[in-house]
């Protein structure tokens, strides 16, 4: 039954049927179940918009951060004057890096294998107040490449929010790193 429910949810979202039209709030994202459990989107690289990428030069071990969102989310963000729409999904791939000397420069750093994914889902309605992975207007999730089906974050305040404190004024997202916005 749960699989059928998810399939109906995905079909409604793809068809553009809103939660208000169905009377069911859970349709706000096909990547969230009724308990607030977040799943990793599978088709983001092929079908979503590349927002930008970045790395921390003083800590190459942090990897290359490559960020995607839905095309509609970018359009709504621009139309609204820099506000993420309810249900917007941000997927950040974190990839290992390698470097080598090349004729184009002394040292080139490139992205390699996926290490983990960080997923945020905008929640203007505060749908899951008792779930420790939801707060500050977002759902927060972290998936390891070894088991992409399991969210390894347990509490967004302990596992996620610390890295986003500098981006509090821009709705917890480092929008300056995403020229697509």
C-alpha cells in the first residue's frame, strides 16, 4: 500500500496537481513520505538544473560540492525575488577530488566518485514539527554513497545546521555560489 501511495504521489506531482487541489498535504514533495522521511531523488543529474559547484581550497578533503535543483524552483526563485518555493529540493553531491599537473596550469583539481549527498526540501508549512530532521523551514537529509537509500542524519541541528549558520540570512542556502539563481 505504501508503494502505491508513493506512486500516486509522484504521478500527481508530475501532472502538476497541487496539494490544495487534492486536499492532501503530503503531495508537496514526492521525496517525502507522510512521516517526513526524505528519499534521495534519483534523476536529478539528468533532469534538474545545475546551480553551481565549489570546494574549500584550504581543505581539499571536503571534496567538490556540486548542486542541483528543479528547473521550476529556479524560475519561482527568480519570480519571487529570491525566495525558495515550498517543496523546492536542493541536492548537493559531494565528490572526492583528485589533482594533477596539466599543460593548462600547474595543478588541476577535478571531481571523482560520489562520497555523499546532502538534500534539503523547503517546508513553509512546518509539516513535521516532531521530526528532528525538519526545522528552520527545511527538511534535512544526508546519504552515504555506500547506502544511498538510508538517511544517516539524525538531527538537523546537530548534523546539518552548523555548516549553514553563515547562510542564515539567505534562507540557509549559500546562494552566492549558485549563479543559476
